[in-house]
């Protein structure tokens, strides 16, 4: 093996680690954003479906 192999192979290896780290970080951020969106939608859905505990208004309201 030549001196070029001792520099080229670790260099490509480190470049691959760097690219993987960047792409993995982006994927993790997208996944977290997706989970947050799903949680917010579920909370909004629960809030719409739960009955309100407001006192009744109008003629039927107790004095």
C-alpha cells in the first residue's frame, strides 16, 4: 500500500461519518417535528370532543 491509501481511506471514512451525522441530525429533527404535530393534532381532537363544563345559559339556567 502506498502513502495515499493511509490518507485516502481514513479521509473517506471520516467524510462518511460527517455526512451521516448531518443527515441523521436532520432526520431526527424531522421526526421530532412530526411527533409534535401529531401530538398537537391529537390534543386538539380531544379538546373538541370533550364536553364543556360551562354553566348553562338562557331560560333553562338555574337562578
